[in-house]
């Protein structure tokens, strides 16, 4: 939702994590079609993985305000940055904490 997106973006700006909103275009839902099930939980195509994961969750979420955070690939840093040491980083923990702090106001 817009509120969650805005607060998560603000949390990212505070923590130094880069975040952006990804589209939930209907075409990505087509990638989850299955001949043997109601829906696949992963696309057979090599693109749009984060988006198709969100499209999968969208089929089951009943509330209007929700977010899919694709954070699997950011927990470790291959190179050090001014705010992030090389290795396991704990990302995006600081962003999540800041976003939750902002949402709780």
C-alpha cells in the first residue's frame, strides 16, 4: 500500500538501504498459471521472480495494506561500504525498524 511504501522508503533513506516499489501488473500473475494446480508458487520464467512472488501472495492477502519484502539477496555484503561492513550485514533490519517506528506514530 502507499502508506507502507512511503514509510519503508523513509526507513531506507534513514538506514542507507536502497528500496523501491515494484509493479504488480496483471501480466505477472499469468506467470503463475498451472496445468495441475490452482496456482504455482513460482514462475517457470527466469525473470520477474520478486514480482511473481508478490503476485502469489496477493492471491491470499485479504487486507488492503500489505507489503512483500524481497530481502533474501541483501543479507550479506560482498564489499564494504561506508555504512556496511563486508559479510553478514543484518540488512534490512535497520530499515524495517525505522519503517515500523514511523508506521506506529
